[in-house]
């Protein structure tokens, strides 16, 4: 999937809405090392159909929790090399705290609920990335009303 | 019923999709379907060997193992997600 331009996306989200007073963004990129090993590239697999639904659900949840004026979530898939952008989250609100918090929430939920899987190319061979307990813990701090999924 | 596999589960099974004309005999839940698939020839047993790392969705929504399955369903099995 093609790259995105964070500046263009931020501009597009906030254009023509002067009620916006704060915009937060997060860009995730491919790391060139993992556990001391070189990562030549990473292939992101997704579940066409369910991935889009899951992202929409996560955005809807964020919009229900914070007074957002706009949200953009872009997640690439396919083969990406170190330094390449993987994911973009942009949140806009009247004030900064909602934008900051919603941005962090979206990333934490995306990492634990959106159906994507990473395959790393290392000198020792291709290796699927394991889910991290720290990501589950990060998602759990937003504990609330989402009881319908099994991604713990 | 369509059954989809992703990431290393797809690799262990050896393909990404199975199609069944109807739900196999004796299968009424996702958990039953896992037991049925794990008993098939090929890589299924390896794919389902550690069920603590198997997540399930029916019709593109996460479900528990007790969730029912029906003839027209799209069932998916995959490891815990690692996006972001």
C-alpha cells in the first residue's frame, strides 16, 4: 500500500474548521533492528474486510470518548523497509488534552485489536512478531465499555 | 462456510482458505470447529496446537470459542495481532 504524507493529512483534517485548537499526530515507522538482529524488511499482513471494520470501530470508540473535531487513521500493509512509515493517527479537537489522549488511545487499541500481523526478515530467517504483554497493558489502561472482543 | 487463516496459522495450515458446503457433522461452535480442523490431515494440528495463541472471528467480528457457527458464516483464525 502506498505511502502517506503526514503533513498533507494533518492539513486535510484541519482545513476549514476554525473550531479546532489542537491537533495531535503519531507516526509509526519500521525499526531496522529487533533483539539485536538486523531487520531487512517487514511484511504486514491484514484481513481485508475485518481490518477496515476494526479500524472504523476503534475510531467510533474514540469519538465517543473525546470531543474530537476530526480523526485520521492510515495503516499500510505489504512489504516495508526500515525507516518507512507504517501507521498514521491524527486527532483534532478544540483543546490539546483530548487530541493527545485520543491519539494515544487510538494507537493502543489499534495495536491490540486491529487485525494486522508483522513478519520480519532477519539474518536468521523470516520471523512473525509476537504480541507484547506491554501492548496489552497499554490498551488496558483505557479499560471501559468495550467488552465484545477477544484480543487480550 | 468459509474458513480463513492468517499469518503463521496460514503458513502452518498450508493455505489461507477452506470452503465447506455446510458446517461439518458434530460442529456447532467455534471451539467444535477447531477440534474438527485439528483432526484433519496436514498442517492443521500444528496450527491449532497452542490454542492460547489462537484468536477467532465470525463474520469479521471477534468471538469466543462458544460462539455458534452456521453454513453461511465466514470464520477466521489468526494469532494475536501485532499491527501499529
